[in-house]
């Protein structure tokens, strides 16, 4: 072995010369350092805001549309002549005996007709189709004349489900009876009392929603001053049918979604300004790595005009990787190569890389660090809403937003305890520190390709966050996620 | 060290550096804790006493942390810090006009045949003390060339003197160190050439 030169030996000898600096030297340095930079706030809330906006716009649009249409319908039916006013006054007193007023109602109906208010915009084909579906019928004996609403009593159970109640005529047992008793001819309209008219409005609204903007029924039977009430009813109905007026299609879809999820570090407010905690959090931000996960599930929804809304059941895993050092001599056998298979027990602990010196005095780190995947398994009930921006041929492009309440099914990773700066594998600690419920929101694009009349395939790239960190400790790790959902949709 | 482990350690250091670039106090204190001993050893060899060395260390770390944004992750970060510490020490020596080079008594000039053998038998502290007893100029060049590994050219630029001066001063510093060691009877085999 060749002998080292004088310089080499001198270098080797002096390498180990590390005297202790004098007390208070760091404080002296710290006093001259530049102030800490404020961390740029990351746009973690952007997806949430985007999702909220889409939902808010959607709901407000539906509400506005509903209200306007209802008001429009009612206003069109309002008349200013004396007879209509008289209709109101008289019918207020005839709630208990609507049949006796049927002849007068007939006059009012004729007045409506004479003012051209009872016009029909309904094509007979559509009416037949619709009423066949709804077990109701509209008879049109005269193409220019009024319509008569016939309500099949056997269909009331369906209406009741929708929150609709008829003012039943005990004599005839149906609204149809009102007309029949006063008019033997089908070319005359049955005008119910105000109360029953309002109730019928509900039926009408239901019918409207069913038969795609055909307003014939409401135009025929609305009383003159029901504007406000109809609007209110309409609003109530709208919440029961949040898809808006117009044609709709129901669908189910099967989804599978690769998810790239990562850690999102947040701190409890009381620790925000605490330097050590802050630094640990910063360090975990830089040390934690993303990991691939996946999810799958089924959704059922309704498509209405440009809107889609769906809900379902979904299984999802979310994960991130933490870099830890084995610091406990008792767990020396957990060397890096076998770390992921290491059979740790309840007392095992692992220091995160940054704190390895801080917690071991700089010299007691055993083994080397390794990445361990923390994985959370959730059962979700996602609510998805989408808005189609543009359609070109079979291809639709839209925006989608998703919010998912989640129930934690299991967790197989290491838990970080900010008090000690250690990761632990301890069941009781997990029960105390891992959040059982969570809420995830995401937003992004929805690309829909119609493969046929009743089917389509979708791709939804979305970015999202968990609103609550998975770990409840003061320095928490949650998730940010990039999901790439593929779905097959079947329309009915 | 396995490549995987080195990569992780590098990543850990990178995370710390980035935290320091945000002027994170804890990360800075961590760096201070990690390197203060090593760097104090360096500045002590230049300053010759602990009081001055501590002052220089403080000044050096302030420069490091306030200019850490200039570090672009090219080359060793420790080397980058070390250069700042050494420059701080040299600036101090220059500012205080202490860069003097002593001529060696020709009669006492020695040729050290195997100085490394002598060094090998000495403690680290003993060697440092002997280096510190050298005149400032010799000590600076001895530190820069023999310990820090700078070339004659680099030292000449740093000290703003001629390269040949650096070369001769180093040889003389080496001889002076040998004489000092001989005085202490450490080098019994030092050969007197005159």
C-alpha cells in the first residue's frame, strides 16, 4: 500500500477536528439572519371552490328556469276580466262542494276560451304517448277547443310518492268526476275550485316534467291568480326533481378510476406559528411521495339538457409514501431491504428522515431509511354533477364536480405522531388519530363519447383534495389526488 | 455507501437546503448543528484562537444563510459552505493586516524526508496546535494547500500574491512545521541538510 503524502495525512488527521462552538453562538447568528419567507399559499381550495361554483350555478340555473317557467305559465293564464275574478270569489266558498259549482266553472272555462287563454300547444301524438306512460289521459274532442284533464284514480299512489295530493271529490272519487257531473260532453273543460286547481297544478307540473315542455294541462286548468302558488309548488317540486324541465334520461354507469394521490400536510391552528412543528410539516411535505391508488364503483344518475347529476357507491384507496428511518435498536432487523415486510409490533417506532438526528443525538440511527406506503381504504358515496359545454357529433365535453363523503374501512400504514416526531405502528394510536370519516371533493373535465343511442363511455380527469386530513394529529397528512376515471354509461 | 442510500441522503439534504432557502429557522439551526463543529475547526486553523474563530464562524454562517439562495444545487453544498467559511477567514486575515511571511533561518532549514510518518503519530489537536504556532502567512498557505487542497494558482488568487510566492512560502511553512516538530522531539528522524 503506497504511503500517503504529508498533505494527505495532514488532511486526514485534521478532518476529525470539530471543536464545540461557544455557548450562544447560534443566538448571535439568528439575530442577523433574514426574516423567514412566508410560504406561498397553495391553491388547495381551488377544486373545492370550483366544485361549489359548478353546483351553485347548476342549482341556481335549475331553480331560475323552474321559477320563470312556472311564473310564465301562471301569468299567461291570468285574466283580468270580471268573470275570472268572480270565479275566484265563488270558488273560495265552494271548496266543500265543488260539484255544485261545475256549471259556473264551465262558464268560466268558456270565458277563458273566449279570451284565447286556453290555447293548446300540445300535439296529440305527444299527449297520447305521455298519458299512456302516466296512466292519465287528455281528451281532445275539438282541435281548437279546450282540453280536459282526466286523472285516473289508480295513479294516485304514484302522485303521493311525488308529494302530490288531490282534492278528491267524494261523489265521483276523482277530479274527472268534477267535469263529468257538470258536463256530459267531452268538449267542455272541468274547472276545479281554487283549492283543487292548485292541487291540480301540482299534477300539471308533474305532467309537464314528464312530457317535456308540453304546457297544455296547466294552461287549461290554472286558476287566474295562482301565479305565486304555482311558483312555490314548482319550487318544491323542483327540489324533488332537480333535473329541470325538459326531457331527461336516466342512466347507470360503472366506473374504474386510477388515482395518483399524495400527502397534503396541514397543521392545527395552534401549531401554525410553532417553529418545530412547522418545520416538521415542511419537511414532510418535501419527503412524502405520491402513490398510485385506484377506485371503482357504480353510479346512477339523470341527464337533463346539459346537466348530469348522479350518485352512487364507490370503493377507493388513497395513499402516500413516507420516508422513515429505523431508530430503535430493538427493531434493527427491520433493515431497509426488508422494511416493508417487517413484522413490527405495537411498540415499534420509526423516525422520519429529517428528525433522525434530532431524536437520536445524531449518532444512534440504526439501519437506513425507506419509503413506506400509507394506504387508506374508503367506502364513498359520491355525488357527481356535470355540465356539458360542447357537443360535436358523438363527442361531448363538459365540466364535472364531485363531492364524496367517505367512510374509512381500513388503514395499513404508519401513523405519524408530531409529539415525538416518530412514526408508529400501533393499533390504538390509529384508532385515536386516524379520521374515520372524510369528505373529498374534486373537479375537472368530463369527456363523453356516445357509443350508441343508449350507451356512452366517459373519461373524467379530475383534481381533488380531502377536506379533512386523514391523520388527526396536529401535523396532519391528508390527500391531494389526481383521478382519471373511466366509465361506461348505460341510458334507459 | 450504497447508491440508494446516498440518493436518499442527498434528497434529505436537498430538502433541508430548500427549507433554508425559505429561511426556515429550524432548518438553519439544523445545518448549524451539523456543520458548526467542522467549520469551527477550519476557522480555528486560520484564526489561531478560539475567540476569533467563533466570531468568524458566526460571520460565516450569517453569510451562508443570507446567501443560500445563490446556491443552485450544482456541486457539493458542503463545499459551497466551506468556501464561504474560508473566504470569511481570509478576508479577516487580510483586513487585519496579518498576512506576514517569515523568512526561515537558513541554518535551521531542514529537509523532511518522511513528514507523513511523524504526522501519523500525532494527535489531531497536537497537529492543529503546531500549525497554529506558524506565522499567519505560513499558516494560511499551509491550511489552504495542505489541508483544504487548493492549488497554488487558486491560493495566489485568493491571497492576491504571486503563485511563486505561494509555492516558496508553502515549502518554507512545511519546513518550519518540521522544525517545530523536531523541537518537540516528535520527528527524531528529521534530517538536517545544512
